[in-house]
C-alpha cells in the first residue's frame, strides 16, 4: 500500500490523476486487494468527476465483502442517480451485501429492480437471490423462486438441500437429491456434505456409508469440509476404525480434521488414543477444550488440570468446563477458587457458568456467595429457566426455601423441571405439606409430573412421617400417571415405612417387589433398624447388604452403631476389626466454613475406620 501511495502521488503531480484506466486500476487494488484500503478507495472515488459503471461495481463489490456492507447499497443508489444501468456484475454483490445486513425490505425491492432491468433469467443472479432468502430464513420464497428457474444448476440445488436440512426436513433432503439426479445434475462436495449432515441428524448410518462409497466410485475430490464431515459422521456413529482410515487418506489435515477424530475417540471413551492424537495434532483453543471436556467427563480432573494449565489461551468454555467438572466431582472448593481466578481475568460468567456456580453454592451451603452470584445474574439480566431453576435449587439446599419460592414465582412459564425442583426443595427443608400442596397445584395446572417429581414428594413424606400420603402417591404413580416406579422410589417407600417404625411392613414391602431389591433399598431398612434400635432385624439385614456390597463402609458402621446403642461393645468392636482386616476405610466427613469471604474445608473423623 505504501508503494501504491507513492505511485498515486506521482500520477497526481504529473497531471494524469484523471485518467480513467489509471483510476479504475487504483480503485480495484485499494477496494478489492487484501493489502488495499477501502477507505482510501472511497476517498479517491469521491474526487472522480465522471465515475463509470466499472468504478461503481468495484466500490459495491468492495463494500459487499467489508464490515460495513450497507454502504454497498448506498453506492448502488448513487449509481442509479447518476443514470447508470446496473448490469449482471452489479446485482450479485448488492445481493451479497443485503444478505449480510439481513434487510428483507431492500432485498424485495432489489428483486423488483432485477425484474425491471431484465436480469431475472441470469442464473448467477437468481442463485444469489436464493442465498439471500436463505440468509433471511424465508423457505417459502426460496421454493417459489427455485420453481421459476428453467434449468437449475448444482448451486441452485445446493441452496434447496441446505435449506431443507436447516429446517429439520432431513428425509426431504434425500427426495430433493433424487429429483436433482432426475434432472441430470451431478452432486458436488457441497451437496454430499449436506447429505452427510442429514444422515447424522436422522441416525441413518447406512446411507452415510453409501455416500462415502459414491464419492470413492465417482472419484470425487474430497474437499476439506467433506472430509471433516465424513470423519465426524464415522466418529459419531462410533466407527472409529473407518474414521481413522479416512483420516490417514486425507493429505491436507487441518486442526478441524484432527479435532473431528479427537472428538470421536473421546465420545467412545478411548481417552488413551485421544491423548496420543492430542499430543501430535496442531492445537487451537477448541482442540484444548475438547480434550479438557473429555477428561472432565471421565472424572479425571488431574489430567484436566494439566491440560487447563498448558492452554496458551483460555476462553469461557475452558473455565466453564473446569468449574462444572469440579462440581460434578464434589470438589466445591476448587470450583469457587477457579471462579475467583476467572473473574480476576475479567471474564464474565454466562448461563453455563451460573448454573455450575449455583450448584457449587448449593452443595457447599455457601448462601452469601450464592446471593452475590444471584445479584450478578440480575444485573446481567440472565433469566433463562435453566439458570432460575439452578438458583431456586441453590436457595433450597442452603436452607432458605422462602427465597427459593420467590424465585419460583418469578418464572413466567414453569416447566416440569421448575415444579419438580421446587417440590424437592420444600421437601428437603421439612415442608412436606407445602410440597404436597405444590404437587397438587402442579397437577391441577396440567403439568404432568415425572419420576423425579415423585421421588421428591415421596422423600418429603418420608421425612415428615406422612405414611398415608406417601402410600397414596406411590400407588398413584403407576395407576394414575402411568409411571413405573424405579429402585429409588421403592427405596423412598422403605425409608418412609422404616422411619415410621413399620419395620416388618417395610421388610414385607421389599420381599413383594416385582424385581430383586438392590443394596440401596436394603440399606434404607438397615438405617431404620439403627434408628429404632432393632438389633435382631438389623443383624439380618446387615448380613444381606454386606454380601451384596462387601466394600461399602457405611453398612458396617451402621451395624456397629446398632450394637453400640445396645451397649454390645464387643460385637461393635468385632465389626470394626473386620473392616480393618478387609481394608475397608470410612470416608472422612468434611465441613465448609466461610470466614472473611474465604472458604475453609475441615475434615473430621478417623479415616482409618
């Protein structure tokens, strides 16, 4: 550009600056070249006394591809004022500019202008309009215009196929391709990529493999996008052997190609292979995030930490992955520490971050931190249901059901998720009657409860000792709402009967279950035995649960405590010695205490027991 400025200055001083050929050349370079300067070309244009059609087209083309495409339309209007008739080089770039600005009314007006100036049969221009209407999301206009094309080419068909795919009409995509073949139009790599995408959405792996076979038989060049699409298809259908073979055949591998293979191995749970690929591949932030998420989902937070620390650039996805990962692994202190670090870098939490943070605050019981995050969410006006449900869940877990109810009442359209979380929140805070009232209100408003809803309300009945209500709800699950009780629901009923002292009825309930009871259900009865000092039944149940789960420390501790409550110290000691001989350790309890704005974790108990 510096050389051009010197060149231009030379022509100005020699009096040749008005030469049409020279001005056209300098406009082309400054407006269209990657090394040009569009603002400078605009300045030159404004000093031209008699610009011609070529000059107008140059400026329109330059602005159509710029960050300010609306100026392309301004030059088009100015061109008409000068009395120039637009040609087939003008319209495609004006249409491109309107596609970027999403100006539907100007798009319609331009369509009328094309008809007026007699260019409506120009296939290149018509295809440009198809792309424009596609960018507006106007499927009806696309179909009307397409039907008016005498001989649509592959570009025309690709717009139709892509639009059908974008609107979820995946089966219609195959119909359009068959119709295209009937017209004698051969698909290209763009068409085939659209087909591969549709196969992924419909789960039609067989057709996807046939598309790849068609590519091989026809000798079609596998473009970068098509190659990535095929690898992605094989990976998502779990055929990593085919994905790996195709990967080896692709000569020009980009970071997207590598990442597609990486995602496949991670989704299949083959983290060792994924790690080898990650080590050898060119990496961008997306690739780092993929590997980070793979380790987090596998609950390998040590490896996730190594990836996170090695990242040259971290985006919000990176931080969210780590915060959510620590939360899922119950490392709440780590989540909170990472939040502070993230904020110190000036990054603002988004919806995913907030859901993760509210979860952390709820499990850790740090109400003050949760309230601060709530205040932040309100200032940012983040009011999606997912965030609000996580917020009310946090207040419930922190022992403030009144605030949870206030949040619940502000949700405009409450889904079953919101109702369920509020019912569970009331139940866990000992407000069983309120939970039952809310359950009835939910049913009256036509919201169908799900398995989790019943789990929450049954737990509430259990804690409040509402045996009659709990039995009615359990029966209503299948008889009224058509929901088959799961193991957790049976466990709730055993807990309900056990807490009420109906231990024999609870045992009979277990024996009459349609399926064999798992260790959790028997464990609920064992806990009830400890609560009511029922030693004989406790010994019987303890024998069952320790046979089913011989390495769970809680079962032994319960039996030991049952003996201790009856002053049977020798028997209690025998149980604990058996634990030591078997190498079974009691998981130490911990408490989180907030002091002067910082969280401190205190571990209690003897970890050797």
